[in-house]
C-alpha cells in the first residue's frame, strides 16, 4: 500500500536527508519516493508500505522524530507529520 506523507518543518537539506534515511530504516517501509519539496518547509513523499498503515504509525510513534498533525481534511491516503530534528 502506498501512503502520501506530508512532513512540515524541513528547513535544511540535512533535515531532509535525515528524514528520508529515518523513514527508509523503519521496518514497515518498503520505499520512499519524493513527490514534492515546497518552499514553505514542507516535503511530500510517497511511502510504500510492506505492512499496514497502523504498523507504520506505531513505528513512527516509537521514534519520536515525527509528530502527527491533526488535519480537518485528512484522508486515508495522506497523513501529515511535523519533523522533530
């Protein structure tokens, strides 16, 4: 399953590199593909999952690098997180 992940708070290239490395090392993640890097410190990624979205969310909650951002218009295929370097 593919999940669109928007990450806010990416201000420098090292943050971006650390983010992609971090996501790629998570067990539920098969692949991370960059869709868009915007000028307002947001990155949109396509994350291909080996398992369920729940296991991905659980893995993120353990790492504390990404904090969920509640969205009023959230969908099943897009989630938003704040980067905590």
